[in-house]
C-alpha cells in the first residue's frame, strides 16, 4: 500500500545524468553596471557527511549541489549552511537613471517633453518548465537549453567555463529550433548554472528551469533605461535628445556574474551607428555609454532603441494633438521611407484614435511604428525600412491582449512576404508560450477540468514536444526585423486603453494591473504620470471608469473608520434569468471554494439557511440565511450590498458583521468571482429561515465596535499575485488566502480575535472546540507532509501517511470535491510551500512510517486499564493483525497527527463523537463512544493512546477535566440501528 | 436519498438517509437476519458481513459507503441450497452454544479462507481475536475453523473436478 508514486522521467536521456540545485545569495541585484550581491563567507556542509554521492560546488559566490536525484539535491541544498556577508553598501543609488534625470542639466529643463523607457534584463523566466542539461569534458561543452539568445548564451558559457566558444554545442530541447526572442530569458541562467555544475563534477548535470527562476528576473531588474527629451515648436520637433543610461542593453547569466568571470566593462560616451534615427530634427543629441563586452548584442540595442523612440514620438504626437503618422512624415526626408509609410498607412486605412465603441469589456486600439536600420556593413541607404500598423483588442477585465490585425511594410530592396512575416509575428509575439504578449493563466481563472494538473503544474517535467503536430515556424528572421514590433503594440495599447506602457512585456497580468492603477505603467515602481490623450468619446468613457475606480477607493477608505454605515436600499430579488449559466456555474465553484454551506447550514437543515452556532471567546454567534429569501435571507440585497459585506464586513442594513464571517479573507476575492458568487446565490431556491439571536457578552455585542477593529485589523485590498511565484502558487494563494479562508481556522488569533500573521501565519489554532493543526513549519505530523499527500488529503479526504479528514475539516473536503483538480493541486502546492514540504513522499518518509508503526506494536507497561479499553473498543479496527478486514482503519494510529499534538482535544472529540464519512463517503467512519464511556474512561484511553502511539511526546495533563468540558457543547450521540 | 445496494447477488433500491448504518438496512429493510446487532460500536463482531469478500462490521458502516460493492450476509453464503463449507464445519464441530456470535465467527473464517487457503493456527486466532463470544465456546469454534479449512479444500477440488467433467 505504501508505495512511492512513480517519478517523472527525464526527457533527455543521458547516461549518468546527475541533478543540480543552485543556491543564490540572499541578496543580489543588478544595478545597471554590475551585480551587487552578498559575499559567500563560509560553507558548512557537515550535514552532508556520509553522503558520498552528493557534491557541493562552490565558485566564488556561485553555490550549487549535485546529487543522483533531484529530490536528493533539493534536500541536500536545504541542509547545507551558507554564511553570507552583507552586500557592499549600495552606492548605486546615485547612479539610478531617475536620479540622473532629475539632476541633469539645463538641457533637460529646456525640453518641453521628457520621458524614460526601460527594458527588462529578462523578459520572462522562460516559456515552459523543463530540464536544462549540460555535459562538459576537457575540450567541449554540450548544452540542452531553451534559449532565445543563443549567441549571447554561447559567450556566457565560454566565459564561465573557459571553453572555447567554437567548441560549445547548443541544443534545443524542444526540437523546434531556437526561438528568435526579443530578449533574454532565464533559460540562459539555467544553462550557465548547469554548465558550471557539470564542469565541476565531471558528469552531465540537469537543472530544472521553472518559475523559481523568476527570482533572477526580479533581481536583474532593468537592463536599460532610455531617456528621451524633445522640444516642440508649433507641433514641430526642434530638438531631440536620446540618452542610454547603461553601457550594455543586456545582462549576462547570473551564474557567470556570481562566479566573477564576466569580462569588465569599459565606459565612455560614443555616438553609435546602431542608434541611428531615421528622422531629421533641427538638433539631435544621441549619447550612449559604449560598453566593451566580449559580445555586444547590437540587435537587442536596436530593438530597445526603436521601442523607446517610436513610443516617445507617439507620446509627443498625442500630447500635441497631432496625428502620429503626420508627425513622423513631417520629419522624414528619406524618399523610400516616406513612400513606404504612406503605402502602409493607406493599406491599413490608418486613422487614430479608433472610434469603434468598446464592446463589453473589450477595448480596441491601433498603433504605428517605423524603423530604418543600417545593413550589415553599417550602410544606411542599403538598410531595411519597415513600417508597422497594428490593431489590438484589450479585455479590460482579464487583461488579455489580442493582436487582431497587423500590416507590415518592409523595404529591403527585395520582395517581402508580408503574410509570412505576419504569420511569424503571430507565432512569435502572440502565441502562448513564446510571445511578448504570452498569456499566463490568471490566478482567478477557474479551470474547466479539461486540462489536467500534470499539464499545467509547473513542477512536473513535461516531455519535450515533438515538432510533428506543432505549427512549424517559418524560417527565422533577423531580430532587427522585429525592432518596431514592441513599439507598435505599446502604441496600440495606449490608443485602446489610454495607459502608456513604457516597459515590456505586456502580459495579461501586467496589463490588468496597469488598467487597475489607471496610470502610465513602466514597471512595478512606476511613478511616471498618466499619459494624456485628446479627443474621442471612448477616452472619456475610459476616464469615467478611472474616476469610478478612484471613488471606490475613497469610499473604501471611509468605510474603515466610520462606525455608522448607511443601509443600501433593498431591491427586488434579481430575476433568475439575469445571469448566464456560465456565470452561475462559476459562482457555484466560487461558493464551493469558499465553502459557504459549511457554516451557513445547520446539521440536518436546508442548505445555506444559516443557524449554525459558533462558540467564540466572546459568546455564541449564529450564521445567517444566505438563500435569496427577501424577508429572512439576502434576496433584497443588491450586488453593491453583497460586495460591501464580502469586502468590508458590513451588512446591507449598515450593521457591522463579526469576523467569524471571514470577510477579512473574502476581501481578497476578485471582482469577477464575487459577481459570479452573487449570481449563483441569487439563483438558488429561497427558503424562509430567520437566524437565531447572537448571544455575545458585553461589550462584544456592540457591533459598532467593529469599525475601529476593522481599521486596525482588516485589509480590504483584493489579492495581488506575486509575480516571483509560479502561476500554480498564485492560484493556490488566491484560493487559500481568499475564498478558502484557510487561515481563519489555521492561524491563531490575538486577544481581539484578529488573525495573526508573520511567523504565526498558519501556526494552528483552536476553533469550535477542535484544534486546527499548524500548516507551517510548526506542523507536528509524525511523518512530514508532502505536496502530493496534501493533495490526496484535500481531494479524497485521506492520505495513507496521515489519515482521514474529520471534524470541521470533513465538510471542507466535501466542498473542495466540487473544485477542479488543478485548484485543489494549487492549494496543496501553496500549503506545502508554507510548510517547506517536498513535492512527493520520499522513500525515507515511508520508512519512517513503517518504523513508527513497528515501534508502537507493543503495549506500554503500567497502562493496563487503558490497554483493556483499547482492546475492547478500538483494537478490532485499529490494530493491524495481518488479516484483511473492510472496516479496518486504513492509517495506523502511530501516524495520527492528533496524537502528537500538544492538545488532546481532537483525540477526545473523535472518541466521543466518532468520525463520520457522510461528507466524503468511503473515507472511513467510526462510532462515537460518548454514551458508553465515562469521562474517566475516555481520559484513560486518551492517555494510553498517547503513551503507545506517540511515545516521544510528554503525557497530556488534566485529561479528565478536558473530556468533561468538551463533552458539554458537543453532545454527539453515537448512531444506533 | 436513494441508494442502490447489491446484497447477496440482488440489487436493492432503497430510499434511506445516506448515513443509515448498513446493519439497519440489512435487518430492517431487507429482512436479512443473519447479521446480529451486538454492541453497535464495532467491538464484538456479531454484525459481520462480507464486502467484496472481505469481512466488515455492518454496524459501523454506512449504507452509502458500500454502494457499488458486493455485500454478502450469512443468509447468502449457501449456494443453491448447499451450505458453505464454513457453515457445514461449524455444524459438524457443534460450535454453537447460544449462537449469537456465530454469524461473525463464520463470516470472519470465510473472509480469512478467501485470502489464505490454509491459514496457520496463529492466523485463525488473529482473525477471530476481536469476535466476542460470551458462552466460552472458543475451543469448539477454533476446531470448527480448522475443519472448515479441510471442507473448503474438498469443495474446491469437487468444483474443479465438476468443471472438468
């Protein structure tokens, strides 16, 4: 029964492949010129003594562990103790481009317009999780890595390993050929990590590339900041200034920077041919640091340059109320360019702003960009001119951006296959895994269950796709061809939304975030002012929307401090046909995730009619009727009233609700989910059922006191995903912190009944007479949990190494049964991360379980009374005598977390009331012994169970009193036939 | 709630609450009185039935928990009027005093023989350890179990021989 599940196979077959895990410094970041990072002082790997197969690799500040399996490597990495020195004081602050911008000179002051654009060091962590493998020998290096910038990676690998660049073979694990990217991603970082480890241990090493590498994305920040300034006179640009903040527009792999073999950069201002602008202004100042690196990626520089210049011109045009096309034509002298841009504009039927009104949540916009780049011999006349016009559709709610039309004119002296270019761009810029606009699943998206967890989970190695059946990409174009591609989308996005994006990428999450902020968006710490744009009815529509958002925020602020809330006018119950079946179905899932029915239904009563009693230190509370009955339920609640209750804990009539209703968690729910939940609840049958009066002690019966409580303890901010974490983690965090309100039971509360955070988050608590065990590092489970075990427990109600869900957790599991597998997996993943648990049960855990079961086989001496009670009442089902029986408990008592707890409560509850599987049929049931055992007998039995099955723990004290206390409010009678 | 249970080879559709104990359904709704109500807490074994051929205590199982499974009671052990070898062995060995526990003893031995053709004396004791008998007929019950091994083996042989013939 206790068999570890099969391990996923390594997609790349290499004899003797070993597995590496790298350990980054606690602090490291790119300051624009160099890596500022903690210095490694000492490595203590004594915990690994005796593990011959495990090697710790140290190279300056680069540290990694190599082991025969990935699990062993991960475990070893946890046990190595690294001591780091603080990073050198950040003198870089004075070098930041913003500071420079404000200090700069009179030149900037004379400019009527100034703007800064940025380019990230890593556009994303990668396209999909996968293995990155390196094999090194004396003279050559072979690397399987999904890179978008193979030439840059080759240079990094050569510098890091000392291997001649000619002798480095790069292989693409997907078999599709390397994607031409617009910038680097963490495939390069993983490749250098693998190469350094492989070289050190002399064997092939595989490194797992997944969303964990997003930490590198954050640490490396921006590769380039571009400041543009202009002076205009009568809508004519008289002075144009362009300045690059950094010598290099790209950042080498983290592993290379950490091991300190990166070639030093020389500085010096130089005008550069590849910063060529096709436009003619009266004065043009172009300056850039000239960096001398072994490899200077001019392609990336020109893409960044074109993005900044074309976005800036677009901003100038909008600021001056000039057509962006006309502004460009005004400053173009090149005849071929003028002809091209004119022909593209007429072909695309150019007109901005797009006047079509938004349909539903979808806003439309159109953008233009133009570039002329010198040819390979730095000759401009022979270079490529290209003019782009793009139409986009932006979904305001989801943040999804769709490139609906693209017209590209390219003048390279040869026939240009526009259709093919467009197809390439569709595949490269828009298709899911590879694109600039690559869409990642949103944290509040409800899976329809068609995709399995394995397909979407970030930790499961997916086999490399075979090119057959996959849309084959046309042969690659030079990166320069894509130079206007980023700007054209940024300009179209501005036309659609009125929000200026000054730093790629434009992923759905960032677009949504930017729309929510209603500001120009050039990064997480964006402070730039909102882009201005003139005319168009659509714009004023958009602005109204912003205004509404601002008002909500102000109202939200007011709600927190003002004790007497107004009632929201009652409405007639919304018609059942008001909401679509899809919305109601989504609402059903939201209700299941929030487990509304568990608290709003009394045992044996109609669903959601309330009346369930909650014993709190402040008195007894009763849940209310949330069926759409107009008199006793929520039938006359408008959505506004419902949302206020869910986010701020205020009833429709203005009374404050008590936080036993976990609005503190529900506030994190997204708007879309709350609307769906409202639709679902309103579509349910109305049942009249008045709620019992609460019996709270003074002063807790004064609801108005909740106003200062909320001001102190309630944060009504909706959930914001952490971009450094995987989608799976963010989905799990959204469900667990919000709707799932796990912490409502599993986090201890302070004297005022507010959940504690920080280290006390998930530290366990007593709720409703039961103990909700800790879900963080304090977990007392005799065998440590794994993510898979948590998943089994939440999905099926039981886990072989931990037992069954019982007590108040049983209805939770029953509610989760409604959710798609991916969502339950996400919650398990999130909780496992809080515990620091591994993904799978490891052989050691099974061995430990077997050992615990074996060591409890004998009855302890001196507990004969307890032994007799156990033999009579429990042993028939709870002792494994080697003979199969259907009613035998599937999990040994020696693995029962409750017996290891500091408190006997759950054990006493289980003995008194039994375990009932009506919530999750088949998970196992046990009769209650409340009527057949006296308090003394229950106490004796509990003491015996503790001594026999948790011998490492101290005996429980004052058991009999505890039994008597717990027996009172929970007078569960055993079922009799 | 409507449940469909398969008992002794027949399907029964019942309108009972899902948490009704299986023993109550068997005795009250289906009038199968082989399984006895003893302690009601899974302690004595008098209520034992077979679920998918494995012994189970019907008083602590809900009816919903055995949906889709094959339930066999003492009443259904005999095939075409011919007693099960375990039943025959208990008659031959005169193993009954008051007989209240015998349902559980027989079902437990049947379950054991379903999994181990020739169990050791220790295995028989383990299988019957938590079946209570208050008349003190343990010695006869044990010899009935040993006899059951022989009778069961004989019947197996006959059935195989019959199949060949």
